[in-house]
C-alpha cells in the first residue's frame, strides 16, 4: 500500500495517527493511504507567504507564464501515469481521465499564453484612467497588485487534476503562492501531479504546497491578505464562509458549489433536425460523462410538451450505447461513481426524486449490466432518465442535485414558463438553449443569463462545432449565482482579479505615468 505525503515548507511530510484509505471504486480495493494529522499548517502558510510570495512577485507576468508552460509540459510528459492514477482511484474511464488531465495541462498552457501577453510587468493598470477634477492634471488610475498573502485552494473529488491546475494557474500567474488541498478520496492523481512538479523543480520554493488529506485547522490561519477558493458542496462552502476568521479578518473567498444545470429545447426545433440532434448528443454526454459527476452536468431538461415522448425515445436510444463497467477497458463508456459515499448519496438521491413524483423512463436505479466488474464490490450505477410532468408544482427536482448519471426531463408550455422553471434552481453554473428562431434565441439568452454563469446557445450553424455545455474553458468564466456559490473563476485575464488587490491611485497624471511605467 502506498503511503502518500503532503508537500509543505518545501519538503514532503507524512501525517501521523489514523490514516484515510483511498480505494479503487471499481473493485473496492485499497490503493493508498494518507493522513495530515500532526502537520503544522500555520507554519506551512507562513512559509508560503514569506518564501513563495516574494519569489513569485519578483517575476514578471511573462516569466510566470513561462513557468506555467513548463508545468504544463512536465505534466503532459507523464500523462499516461496520471491517467492510470485517475482510473484506479477515481474510477474514470480513459476518456474521462483525459478530460481531467488534459484539462489541467490545457488550462496551464492557456494561462502561459496570458502571461506572455501581459509581458514584462509585475502588476497591472486598468484602462486609461480618468481625469478627477477640473484641471487636466489630477488623474486617477486603478492598479492591480498581487496580494501579499497565500491562496488556499480546496477542491472537490471529481476533478483532482484540473481543479488543482485551473486554480493554481490563475494564482501563480497573479504572483500569489498556493497551498492546494484536493479532496481526499480521489487524491492519487493530484499527488502524482504534485510529485512531478516538485521533481521537475519548475516552481520557486514555497510557491506551491500540497495538503494530502483532511484540511484540519488550515483555514483558521488565514488572514486579511489571504484568499480562499473553494469548490465542493454548498454545505461545506457555507460552513467556510461562516468561519470566524473568514468573517472577522475579511478573508477573500470564492465559492463554486452545487448546481441544477438546465437544458432547454426551443419550440421551433423539429425532431431530427441538426439542432435537435445536437441537443440529444449534448444531453446524453452530460448525463454520462464522468458518470454524471461534473458540477456542470445537466440535471434538468426542459422540452416543449408536444415533443416530450419523442425526446425520451431518442435520448434513451443515445443512452443505450453507454456501456458500464471496468474503466480500464476501451469498450466501457462509463465507470463507477468515485467513492462509496457518492454511491450511497446517488442512490438515496434518486429514491428521493422518485418519491417526490418523478418517474423512471429510462434505465434502472437499482441495477445495471456490467462489463468485467462486480456490482457487489464497485460503486456502479447506470444512466437513469426521470420524468416529471408537473415541474411547476414540484420542489425537490429543482433543489436536489443528484451527483451522478441522472437527469429529469420535464415539459414546458411557453418560453417564459421554461425560463421561470430554470430559475427555480436558484442559480446555476450553465444553462443551454437549443433554438433556431432568432427572436426566441435572444429571449432565451437574456432570460437565462441572470440565473446562470454561462449560457450555451445551440443553433444549426454551430451544430457540428459547439462543445457540450458541461465543458469549462479557461477563456470563459466559470461560476454562477446563488446555489452555484456566487463565485467566478477563469475567464482569461479576469481569473487573476481574485488574487490581485485593486487600488485606485490619484495624483499628477504625468508623474503617475512615469512612476507606474505607463508610457512603456
Ligand atoms: P465536499 O464534501 O464539500 O468537499 C469538497 C472539499 O472540501 C474537499 O476537499 C473536502 O476535503 C473539503 N472539506 C470538507 N470539509 C472541510 C472543512 N471542514 N474544512 C476545509 N475543507 C473541507 O464536496 P465533494 O463531495 O468533494 O464535491 C461534490 C460537490 O462539489 C457537488 O455538490 C458538486 O456540485 C460540487 N462541485 C462544484 C464545482 C463547481 O465548480 N461549482 C465543481 C466540482 C464539484 P476532504 O475530501 O478531505 O473531506
């Protein structure tokens, strides 16, 4: 059994006491163990602030970008090893593992490009500034400088590699050291990733530390220059927001949480058309990719009442090719859920939705046919499609995120009704609408936007190009209002803002231009 360690104060350290066991969710076998008890997180944060911070701030954006590029390259070289770690610890198929690993290297490479573009500066100035009084000389600028603290990143179990890399890319490029804490149950790929980066000696000492297991008292040591970026369940996010030091010391916090993402099929779309086929393809992918364990996966599907039976038939047909079983095999399209708790939660969640009035119209919540796997040992469920004919009168279907390969299909009568049904989710990461009627498409986009961090507009001209709505791109913001946590990450250069202090500077325009090096 491998014993994993944390990387703190520039060295690998094992915790003491009771260890958490990481399992292979396809077989139930133990693959590694880890503990963080006894580790001094206060000292680790101080080390990151005092050693990693100055080293990063001394680098220009271009130099930090070059560092991210090296990180991306080093990880790409061990891609197969990372994929294997993901398969055995997260239960992801090769394709789903690649989604996580390539997402990590791709995001680092993307931010390497942002760093190159920002060039030989160590801070940013927004826009041209403004004249502040009648005289033309007294001028105001907005400066963005790296915070002097540390960024603590706490991530969910479903994207061990991408979650670590997407947050680290923005913080490191901004010039802020990181202490990253992936979820314990699927930490093996993140551990391998961290080992690779440490061995490659790409980062300055103290720039990236790694907590391998429970967070312990980590967050209690954060102060006014520090930031906390959290991804996970709404309950944990709310608990972190309520922590005394987070409130009293104004620790900047970003929360990415649960989401009941929705897809809507426009009234104008004919069954069988290109736009319709794209909708079916996207829905099927969103239900089954990563066994439905994506924060951006579609949980609610709204379709015009007149076409609901046809959609169920076509979506069922698309789902019928999804084979389930041993994630090592190429012929398997969907692996198990990532851990035993997830398995229990997904089954309990489906039972609650069914009890609340949803009917099973495709799949079986109790059993699934498996390829080369034992249902008694692994955390398997098959894709399940539910139907709810009274979404206006139902509550649970808009509230309960079942974090697995499960979606509920529901009818709507009008565009306004559909928008208000989507809004019942109280804030999502992504909503997608499929529509070719220009006027209606505008109404969909503007209706869905206040409730979603991202809107995908699927129409015939992009039917063969559009990515499915669950895919997060580094160039577009990720996050959403309300239940989704109210946070925002990525979005190109915007992703750096969380780590930078925006300060307005007022003074003599010519002097500021010189001092801030604005004429360069
Ligand atoms: P979780 O149970 O809230 O755990 C998330 C992270 O928080 C883990 O690293 C966990 O560590 C840590 N944690 C738990 N208690 C903590 C505490 N008291 N102090 C500090 N850290 C603590 O969520 P999950 O089960 O991993 O993830 C599933 C949820 O995440 C789903 O609801 C999904 O929608 C959401 N999610 C959202 C996004 C997004 O971008 N919006 C992305 C992915 C997932 P341990 O593992 O060590 O307990």
